[in-house]
C-alpha cells in the first residue's frame, strides 16, 4: 500500500482534509443554527425546513455547473494548459452569473406559493413563504460562491473555500443571535441572517477566485472560437448533471410533501433527522470532491496508472470512513436529536430513523465516491438515469404506496430512502468493476487533448 499507493493516498487526503474540516465545522454551525430556531418551537422549525429541499435543489443546480468547471479546469491543470484553465474559469463565471439571476427570478416569483404547493399546514404557510423569499435574494451570490469554490478546488486550493465558508457560517450564527433573540424577529430574523452571510460569502469567494493566478481569466487571453468550444464542452457536462439534480431534488420535494402531510410533529422529526445525519456523510462528499479533482488531473496528464490508483484508494478510504461515521451515528442518535429540539416526541421518532439509516452509511459512501469518479471523467449522463430511477421509481413510488395502502410510519418512509440509496450505489459502482471506467477515461482524454491541440 505504501510503495504503490502511498503518494495517491497522500494526495487524496491532503486535498480532502480541508474539505472535510470545512463540511464538518459548517454542519456543526448549521446544527447551532437549526437549534437556535428549534427553541422557538416545532412550527418555527417546520417553517424553515419546509423549503429546505428546494434550497437543496437550487444549490445542487449550481453544483452541477461546478462539476463541469472542476472536470475542465482539473484536466487543464493536469495537462499544464493555462489557456484551458483560464477559459474554463471564464465559462464557469459566465454560467454562474446567468444561472444565479435566472434561478433567483424564478424563486422569488413562487416564494409565497411554494408552501401551499408543498402541503404545509396553515399555521406555517406565511412564515415559510417569507423565509424562502428573503433567502432567495442571495441566490446570485450563492451561485458564484459555489462555482468559484469548485474552480479553486480544481487547482488544488481547498483551503480558501474552507476559510470563507466557515467564516460565512460563523457570521450566520452571530447574526442569528442578534436577529432572533436580541431583536426578537424569529423566523424572519433567521432569514435575514442567512441572506447577509450568503451574500458576503459569495462576494469574497468570487474575489479570491478571480485573484488566483491559475484561473484568473483575461478576456484577451483566448480566441473566441475556442471559448465557444469551451462553453459547449461545459454545457455538455453540466446539463445532464443539472438534470440529475433537478429530477432528484424535485423527487425530494415531492417526498418532503408526502411526509409533510403526515403532520407537523412527524415532519419536524423527519427534517431534523435529515439535518442531523448530514455531518455523518459530509466526509464522503469531501472525498468525492477530491476524487473528482484528481481523476480530472490524471486525465489531463494522460496517466492511466494514476487514474486507477485514485479510483482504488478513494473507494477504500470512503467506504472505511463511512463505516466509522455510520457506527457513530447509531450510537449518538438520541443525544444529537436533543440538540435540535426539546420535544420528546420529535426526539423519539428522529432517533429511531437515524439508527436505521446508520446501517446504510457505507453503501451511501460507495454511491458518493462512484459518482465522483464518473464526474471526474465528465460522465454525467449515466448518473442522471440512476438518480432519476432511484428517486422516482423507488423512494417516491414506494413511499406513496406505503402511505396510501399500508399507513406506514416515518420509519417505513426511511426504509424507502434506504432502498433508494442502495440501488444507486450498486448501479453506479458495479459498471466500474466491468471496465466501463477505462473506456470513459480514453473518451475523456481524447476530448481534452483535442481541445489542447486547438490552442
């Protein structure tokens, strides 16, 4: 392991550690954020969490463009092609700007209708709508922040996004205390705190990305025709990823509306449990990010041996780490739920489903890292079909049947989630064992080197 894979292990860990620290500490701060609102009662918690899946959808759309930016910049980094890195950076900036403005316009126009569509109880319709409207004002800067962070990580700078995102979350906690407790603004105060912290974080992230010498674009650097081809390549990767995010997250929205119909207490337990689980799988997502970057770099270097080493080591690390976090989740389910709410009914239901899902964390990790390998190779179409079938054909369909014909509890609903995650993991990982990854490597390498040859 040391002689053959030691350098690869070190590269993955070095890139992933700041991302893991960022995600864990950010999630802990979000725990505090949720707990601060949770002290206002189940209605306040439900108001904020009702549209959480929609915010997840918005963020995942930006991440979809980030997948393209990472794949393109990292391959340019591996090939030492400065033009490709800078032109890809410009493409990412353009996509982030346009997508942020369009999505913000849509979100603001439906903000006060969305809670009704999501089957919210009458007591939280107005507060949930107000919350979503205010935080949607920050969407353009959130878009830039997400995509520029991907650009920085693609050139092996994972520390800058870590510092900025952590600072943003700390600011959010401070503003939460000011608006929620000192000024007594409740849910609306929490929304303004989120808006301000997202906006300032987005401005700083964009500034630092545009300042980085490797990806700092200059409009006179490239040729117009090549820039068009770069944008076309970016869209070819980003659109299937965006479609994946859309269909999957729309599925989560429908799924959330099904659970919302089970009552405010049940939905509060469900949403808090989802938030509580987050910290236990964020190491997997951080490792996915480092895997995607290093896969892209191996393509740019045309190094098939390094590519295989990154695959093997990243899968092993992710599986082992997620096994450990799954065990921790099982052992700490009750204490974690009590961080968020004093309501013992919510704690009991939430802890029960957390103990269930803890057993699937290693499988979930396998799904995450397999997706990262595909994304690093620029393959976003296959994950689209896997995510769509899993979300709609398993999670939603089984939940709908269970609720309508068998009156299943929240525990039964989470079993449907577990089945969905297992299906996705197997469908994404097994084809890699059959050699599909090497075919994708060759195809992606040809695309990259054709682009480099056009300088």
